[in-house]
């Protein structure tokens, strides 16, 4: 696959990725690059394969065919030991925040440091407090996830995902189930992390406000095509997309207004 922009540095490359589940083709021939330091969005209607694609990028599921390389390492064919080392350079925020309910917020954030480093507990304590401060959760160290609001759980999940100072942060529906103000605060936090630390971000979302606020570039996956039907700057796609389904998605037009297409849901 030819580079989308030879002047930019791709950190993730997906090439001709195809996935079949139970005889049903979910993704077919998907190819794109994620450039170092950008906020890259994966968009599309429910059931189009966004989360499946994210799992392939994390090495959590094997595609039927195709390649995914991160920093030049093919994670589809990588040995488990090499894959584990690569995963340590990536942080992940799951939809619910992914915090363990039986552990305090402090222990949740400390867990990857305790499992994957030999740092003394005093240094781990300092790192955890720094990460919690970064997401404005200082003073909530001893709270259980059940004692936190939805937005706080998401920020706590980001703190844990950032514990190992990853080069890439994968976020699955970060603003799902959040009120508009909390979602906007989370958008601002992601921008600050990206711009302040240079962390590359790959974000699956359907939140149009977030898309237009934080996205530097995106792909839109069509459920019918099982592949990419548009890509580029989401703000330009909102105005200039030639596919009526893509215009409908970015302008919140129901499918009946666009013919048989993709709802912005």
C-alpha cells in the first residue's frame, strides 16, 4: 500500500485487512495508516466493525487475512512474547473505563506498574499520584470505582492507560454514556495529553461533537461495503463529502433523508 502522505511518519499501518465471523464477512480489504502524534478516529454506524478493527489493531483478535504493523512489527504474525512487549507501548481505554471494581483507584492505576516493572513502591506511588493529578483525580486514590461518577471512571481509566507512558493510546467510545459537559471535559483532557505528551491516539467514537472537536483525521466504515467509504479531516468531510451517507452521518440526518444509507447514530 502506498503511503497516504510520504512526509508523515506512520506508526500504525493496516493493510488489506479482512475478517470473517461464522461465515459472515465483517471487514474486507481495509487499509489505512495512523501517523505519529495524531488523533485518528474510526467512525461508522453501529455494527459496522469498528470495535472489531480496534481489537485487530491491539492484537486481541486475529483477522482472516491482512496485516497490522505497529512501529514496523507485524502483530498478526508476532510471537506472544514480542506482542506482549509491543502492548506495553500501548495504552487502552475500554468503553466502561475498565477499572476493577474490587480495587481502589490507586491500585487500578498502579497495577500495570507493579506487573511490568521492578520499580520500588515509593516510585510507583509518585507515578500514580502524578497520573491521577493529570486527569484531575487527586485525592480520590482510595475510592472504589463504585464511588466514582461515570466521567471520573473514564478519567481513571485514562490514568491507568497512561501509567506506562505509552506511545499510542487506543480509546473505545470514550464519551459513551456521558453527559455533554463531562464529554467536553474528556475531549479537552485527550487534547491536552495528545498535545502535551505527543501521544498518538486511535479513537473509536460515534459522538459527533467529539469527532468535530478532537479529530485530526478519520476513516468512516460502511456497514454494507465492510470497508472504508470516506477518510480525511472530519470537518472537511462534513462539508465536502461526496457520499450522501457520509454527509448524513456528519450532519445528523436520518437515513430516510439520505436514501438507503448510514444513520448518524
